[in-house]
């Protein structure tokens, strides 16, 4: 079992578990940071190479989508960010979120034995009784020109060894891998599993192989009645989530029969949280 009893031991375990050729290298580990994404954005501006990774034990200004806060006790969560320089068309940006989501749920299943899924657009969820609970999330920040995505910082946060009374306050019911699996999970092992899967997925995407169908098959949102509200004009649409398109937009059929394609950055979403 890996030793994560101290900050130095955790950092050493990460180096042992990385097991990739380029992703997660170089490693920048800090016991405490305001935000792994913010630091990696700074490093990217200083020409840090693709694959660079920032890991911390605690974020004082952790953030999620739409500016939501992400806080958890030190040493209980997996908190890291990765730098990519894909030179892809801007519309492919969602592919990074897709492959990261796939890598994360596969790693969670591999390490814990618990079935994991995705809630559109960027939440990692586990079944808990008759409902779904959020155990993590993804945050993508990119640098674009008119026709290219030049740099992308992908942040991943997962509630690993958090006790019920320590759970952060979230918009969606929250849980942790410890709570749902009933055992302590080695964060470095989970990170290594994510990195190995993500490196392979990224290389396939870089060759033009879309992750869309595999990603869509993991979404719990589809087939449910949802409410989406656009951030641009506050317009609300209620309907059935029928699917997603190649670029990750959710396709919602409203009560009049009209289909709407909604991008992740444009909406907040409410969805029935009960499992079939």
C-alpha cells in the first residue's frame, strides 16, 4: 500500500504511481494552493510543456463550473490540473472534458469496484441508494485563437477519503469514494490510473478519434426531463434530454417538439435525481 501519511510521502507516491510517458510530467506538488488551475495557467504562460501537472492537498480557492466554490479538508481529496497544447479546432475543446470524464470514471471503478457515471456536463457521480451523488468534477480553461485551441488547463477534483460530516456544500447531493466503497482509497493510485487512461484517450483524440459515443454512454442525464437556463439571457427550457452532439452540447426536446442544442458554458441544469 502506498504511504500517504505525510505530504512528502504523498508526493513520493504520486511519482511512483504516475506510470505515463508524458502526461503528468513534470510534476509540481504543493501542500496548499489557492487553485491548481490558476497556478497551471500561470505556468502555461511561462511556456510549461504539455503534460505538466499541478497537485495539491488543499485548495483555499478551489473552483467549479460557473464560479462555484470547491472546498474540502486537507488530505482527503484528489486535486490536480493538467496542461495540454492540442492545436485542435476550438469546437473540439469539449473532447478534453469527455476524455477526462471517461478516464476518471474508469479509474474510480478500477480502484474502488464502484460503478461510476457522468452527469452532463462535468460531474462525476456514484449511485447511493435510489439517487445519484456527486463525488467529483472537471473544469476546463482554454486559450484560443480564431481557428485553434493553443493551450488548455484541465482541473479534476474528486472527494476521496472524506467522512460524511466533512462533505463540502454542493449544488448537487455529495458523497465520497470512502463513503460509497466503505474503505480508504489511496489517492496516488487513483491518480495514476486516471493519468494512464487519459494519456491513451488523448492520443486517440489527437489522431482525430472522437470520444463522443463512449462519453455519451456514461451520461445519467439522457432520457430524463430537465430544466436548462441560459446564462446569456436567462431563458429557461424544460424538456427531455434526448442526446448530445459531437461537440458535447446536450439536445433537449421541449414540450412543443422543438429541439435545442445547449452548450455547457451556456446553461445551469436541474435534473431528476432518482435512479430507475
